[in-house]
């Protein structure tokens, strides 16, 4: 089928999907297993001397992957060196990935604070950047 750039593609399924397509037995079983695994992880996280280490590792991995989508390539080693080695001078790609990290943390802080995320909250809450850099 030929597509036309000036006409919307309207053969997409209607949202939200039917509940019967989403709430299958297999999905509900997996959801239950996932909830148990997350509860175990939450319990184990409390035994760490600094739980932010685990959270920061996940956020750094996400920041690296997100920046990689935009062809901004860096490594986990470079990210950790930029964060924790005082003498390390990060390259441009690493700085950009670290900005993704900061944005993820800032968004999380805003959601915890207000219960939602919006443009005005991001613009007016730049003061939270100091908190972000301490995580």
C-alpha cells in the first residue's frame, strides 16, 4: 500500500486496546512474578549501605542507552569516571549522557514533589539541579 505524506495513517488500532487483549492469563501471571521480584529487590536494597548506588547504576545505563539512540556514544566506564574521578575530564558525548541522567533524576524529584510532571515544573524548578548532582 502506498503512503501519502500529506494524509494521516488511520488504519492504526483504536486506543486503549481492548481489556481482553491486555489482561491475558500469561500477562497476569508474569505481572505477579514481577511484583514478587520487585518486592525482593526493594527488601535487598535496604540492606545496602547506600541504596542510591543501585539506583544510579540503573539511571546511568538508561542515560547511556537513550543518548545512544541519538548517536551520542559513550561507555559506562567514561560515565563512572566523569561522576566519581575528580581528575577525569569528560568528553562531549559523556557530558550529554550525564545530562540525560540529570534530567531523569530531576523528573523523578518533580513527580515525587508534585505528583505529576509538566513543562512549567521543569522550567521553574531548576533549583533541584543541586539535589540531582548529589545522588
